[in-house]
C-alpha cells in the first residue's frame, strides 16, 4: 500500500469513527432570577441612544428595518419565533448590537434539550451574540445591559431559573459567557452518541449542588 492510499484509508476510518462515536462536553450555567423588582424602581438601564426590543410571537416584522442581521439568520429567527421562542435584542438606532434568545417553559411539561432539561418555570438562553460597536465599549458591557433587562422580564413572567450552556472547547464563547454571566459555572454536561444511541452525564460543581432546587 502506497503512502497516498494509506492516507486515504486513514481519513476514511477517521470519518466513519466520528459518525459512530461522538462526544460533546458543555459548561453549564444557572442563575436564579430573584424576587420581582418594583417597576417603579426599574428602567431599561442601557447607554444613551440604545434600546431593548423583545420579540415574541408574530413580531418578526420589526426586524425588517434592522441592520446587522444576515438574511439567512433573519429567516432562522423567524422560524424560532414561530416555534415559541423569545428574542431579546439590544439596538443603537436600527443597528443590532447584540441578542439573546430564550426557550421559556411556560407549560407543565419538561422540555428535553438532550444535554439538559428545562423544567416548568425555567428558561434556557442560547444564540448569545454581540456585534462590534462604536464608542470603545466591550461587547460584554453591552450584553450585560441586555442580560439585566432580560432577567427583569423573566421575573415578571414567573421564570425563576435561567440556564445556558457553552461547548468547553469553544474558548472564545466560554470567555464571552464568563464575562457576561460572571463565570458562574454550575457544572458540566457530557453527551456521547455511539452508533445512534445517546448517553449523557451531568456533573455539578460545589456551587451547583448548593442550588438544590435546580434540576438538570
């Protein structure tokens, strides 16, 4: 067998192996939204010229005038709204600075995401993204404003726990999520797919185990 054939065979075996066996590991984050704050004491605490917009239900038409969202992502967001997800956007004028999407469990059944479960009264955050902005502010600064406003809305909707997760080997996402959420890792979730069957293991940190009422 020549070197070229050996290389091709090695690549084929590696590809087959990845299909038969896959392993994913995520950091888990959990936050308690806390007691509802008085609306009289609360204002959308964002920088001058910015505003927070919440998309829920059939509000996707608002995105038509916004800048910074690619067409394929806009279509994906439309589908997410139709599936009942809620989008929180931070804008400066009509320019999107950042967004966070939520799966809210407002029913009585558990929503299974495979690597964690969303129980009634909980929300799962995903598609956290910040876009470049003027003024020398870091993306995490803007997103912290959005995160604070989002937590206020979750309290008003009766959501007591906010969860999210990040792939362990995605270092930029881990650093960004840690800066946004204060690095409060509640544990790790490891998921294997072997021959089409899925297995998972949850390991909570010391802080995570103290949150005795938070289930994964």
